[in-house]
């Protein structure tokens, strides 16, 4: 662990502090170059944009730029560590945008006193960018922040902790249920955790066919049920009319367990109590609700996924968010709607069923991968993700009427 800690610190400090920088996209060598880049030449695109605001996409990098914005109130598993302590994570997000979808990205850390102040700050700078990726903002404030910004901004606003997690979870879950021979419409689902990711995951699973009354959500006080008087408006959506109160109560006969809570909260005895051929997504990071080796020791008919890269079936937002934005930017979508999210789910699902290229096997240190219990979602290093997911998202944006541009012919992200 000491070695990993030092390696991580060195990675972020050397040879240059941080993980991202600005690079030039055009010549800036001669006096003529500089006269075009700045004064007096820069006045010409300024005049064009003043006459036609949409020309900002023609003459600037706005259309390929995403802002990664946080207040640092829910950073990884570290909690409310503040804006500056969150900056390495936000830089990392920007790195992933560039690495996987060739999207330029700036990280912005906001210090504020109220939700309204945060919303005003972001809304007032939003037009500088092609899209906004909200990150690591605690619940329930994150719901109000995203809703307000979607209403006020003319560009896509996407809270990745909610929707990125939900999209990848839904893709993997639907594939796992297919393998287990189960119908999502009939599945009894237990969700341990009731924060932003949990609520978004369950809402998207419902849009994919799950039945709300078959979902049992738990927070730190136990099962969320209709006789509780301590629920916020978001938890109330999952208040189940039931006499069950504990994880032991609801795990009995469950088809699915989704954990977005904390480490070691699901026992082997509880795994044994689940229905035949269960699906377990233990996504607490870095330590899951139950380690895969313990779940598999309890029973051999389980499909297991975690958020970790050192186990099969990693539920990782990088399978989704760069490509959601790539597709949205390419057709200049004004929002990221449910149709686009569901299109991403199905594109990710479908790719897992395709033969895996040698380059992906090499990057993943695997000799063989094929659709099945240990491979329900693609690897993050799969280069086909960008084209497959971005194309599906862009087409859904066009079809649902939120795109300013038509789908390009022979589209390749």
C-alpha cells in the first residue's frame, strides 16, 4: 500500500504537477500567425459571431469542450473534502475525456455557500463550453443543482455520478439477467444505498423494464417504506408498502443486489438467501459490499460485478460518459435526455456480445474473453466503445428532436 501511495503521488507530481495542460491547435510561430491569432485578425471571427451567435462553433473550440465542475462535497469515498482537494479527481476526469473521446476539458472547482450560488456560478459561465459534466456533488443537493442547470443552460448538463453510473449498471445488469435466464420485469431487486447513484440506477432500470414495486431500497436506517416520515422527496419515490425492515428481510429470495453504499455490508449468509442464479453488483469503491471470492464461495451460480479493475465485470463510468458527450457534441444536442441514455445502455450491452479484439485482450491482460458470467460489459480499453456509444447517442438525440445538427453521413466518432 505504501508503494501504491508513493507511486500515485509521484504520478501526479512528476514530471509536471497535474495531469492535463493546454496545447495549441494552430500555428503561432510568426508575426503573421500572431496577428491572425490575436490583434488585429481576431476581430474578424468576433464580428461574425456577433452577427450570428452559432458561428461560435465554427470559429472557436466551444463545440469540443466540456467543463468538469464540482463543489467537492462527495469525492470518491472520501466525502466532503472541499473543492481544492477534489481537483486531482476533476483533472483525472478531464484526462479521461481527452484519452477516450478526444474531447477537450477544463476542470472547475466552485466554492459556494448555497445551492443557488453554485447554480448561478455555473449557469453564468456555461456558454463558454459545449457541455457540462457535474461531478462529486452530494445528495440531495445534486438533484436540485442538475435540474436547475438543465433548465437554465442551452448545452448538455450531465451529473455523471448519477447517470453514468446508472447507464453502465443498467447495461451490465440487463446482460447478466439475460445470462441467468431472468426477465427484468419480474426481478426482485435490493438496492443498498439511497444516494444519487442509487436513485439514478434504479430509475434507469425502471425505464429499462424493472417494476418499481419490486425494488427494495435501503438507507442507513433500513428499508425505505411508506410508513417512514423521514424521507426526502427522492427517497419517497422508492418507499415500498411493505412490512420488511432490514437487509435480511429483503434479501430473502431476491434476484438482484445492487450495492452503492459501503464495504463488507453483504454477508455470505445473505448471498445464500437470494434466489437461484442471482446477480450481485457490489459497487462500493474501493472495497465492495462483498468481495467476489466470498460471494462465489457462498454459491457458484452467482454473477458478480464490482467497481474494481482487478475483478471481472468492472462497472466503470468511463464506459459511458466520454462517449455520451462525444455523441451529444457531434450533433450539438441541447440536453442529454432519457432516449440518449437508453441508447447508450443498449450500445454498451450489444458490444459485450461481440468478439473481443486482440488489442483489448492484450490491454486487459486476458487470454480470452467472451460474453458470459465473467464478461457482461466491455472493457474500458475497448476502442469500439467510442464509435458504438457515440453513434447511438447522436442518433437518439436527432430522433428525439434535441439536436441542432443532422446525423452526419458515415458518422465515425
